[in-house]
C-alpha cells in the first residue's frame, strides 16, 4: 500500500503487554485475506481461551476475503485474547481519515480499478461492492469514502487501534522489523529484515518477507529461528506463493504448525535427495524457453544459465522465447515409502509436492 508521508516520520506506536508465564502464545503473520487458511490453522492449533493469539500484520489484501477476515478477527477478539499488529497492507482507515490529496486519491483510484494490483478486490473494494457502489475510472471517490465511513465504523476503528509493535516481557512482535527513528512505515515494510538485522535484546518475531526468499537453492517455507539474532521469521507465503502455507509459531516452545489446503498422499516408492538443485525465485525469475513437451517447458535461467523444467502453468509473462515464471525448483527431497506429502501439482514430469514446508518433485508413485 502507498504510505502517507506522515507514516514515514511518525514514530511507531508500541503496545506493551504482560503475559503470565505458562500461557501458550500462537503467533501468525501474513494471512492476506485467506480466511479459510486462518480458520484451518487455528483449528489445527486447537486454540483455547487460555492461549494468547498474536497476529503479526498483513491480515488484508491479495487474498479473496479481506473483509471477511477482518470481521472474523474482530469477532475472535471478543472471545479470545487476540492482539493484532499493523502490517503494510492493513492501514486502510486512511482511505477515510486522510485529508483530500490529489496524489493519494490517484493511487486509491488506480488501486481500486486495478483490483489490488491484479490480485482481486481488496478491503475497500469489497466494502464498496457490499454497499452497491460501482468501481470505475469515473467513480465519485468522495462518495465512496463517505459510504465506507458511514457503514464500516467498527471495522475502521479496529484498524485505527492497531499498534505497529507489540512488546511483552519476553518477546517483540513487529510486522517487518525494528527500525528505530525511521517512522511507523519502516517497521511495517522492512524487506529481507533478517539480512540487515542486528542481535535483539529479546526474541523478535516478524513476518512480511516470505521465508522462501531467504533461500537460494531450495523452496523452504518453514519458520527460521535465528539464535544469534534472537529473531524468528514466520511468513509462509500464504497467497503470494503458489504453494504457500500459513505458519503458526508456538511460544515459548519455539515449535511451529502450518496449514495449507493441498491434498495429502503417501509415497509408494523411495526417492533419494537430489545432489544438485536450484530455485528460480521472485525478483530473479526471467528464463529463456528452450523447448516444450506437453505441459512442461525446458527453461534456462537468464542470470545463472541453470536449466530446469517448468510447468506451463507457472509462466507469468511471455515475450517470444523469454518469460518470467512463478517460484520453481528442481529439488527432489529424500522420501521413504509411507511418507506423507502435500500434492501441489501433478504433471507429466512428476508431482510437485511439499514435505514439512519444503517444496520439490516426487518422481515415483503414490499409495492408493
């Protein structure tokens, strides 16, 4: 989301909280409007009234149901102890709260008409459509703001109340990372924070940056617990990755649980781990298409020259023999008969799968 200039200089708001020892803390980040993932994950975690649920930002946008997710979290907060931190996709109260500004309004109009930059309707669009307000280049933006303000007071108030940082006796929860002196927006959108972070005084839990982007040769969405930095990164790529998952970090145990909705199966034949593999990832995903066999493209990664197979369905943009592709790997995990995998995609080349948060290919058969 485009930050208002005030967010660049206004200090981050900090909520301080005492949690009695022995209580289980469940930290989840980057739900991105994927309500069924949140519900599935909390069911898997067996959330109880004795737990403390911390949502570490980016409840909204990109996924299909931002409004439903927001309402669900608001209702959940009445029945359980829930604390929500503001992420860089969450401060939509500004749509109504900010004074008229031509540049800001131009952004809002482009965002609404462009349907969340191509992801689909976001929070404000879903509110407007629920009220029967049409969205288009000639829409009355002032009237749209009034419609949101008049009908969504509780939702806006909830967003207004979100802190940027949650501090407990033992932990710090912040969406992007800690950026002292740089304003609220910096701590919400601090890309690749682990690469620049310094050791923290207390364990700090962040989301924002999909975990797979911290790896070069494997697609690994498992939370990263960095003992040296006292930092845990937990964004499993829900919505933003085609094989993404929603992670829950369980404190104080430092264990984790994940949820996705891919079907599961058990492998029938053993498979050895591939000795050599690579990962073509977001931001470095330009390839040359060398050949096509059915639903599989043989591609050469432009930057490295590395060759691998890419499903046709993974092509994002194409111009002649050049293309950009979704995250893809040629990694083959070690598997034994009876191991459970998530089946992400079945192709003529084999099965794209996940095992314990790591994506790869399985070339054998599945148990019936």
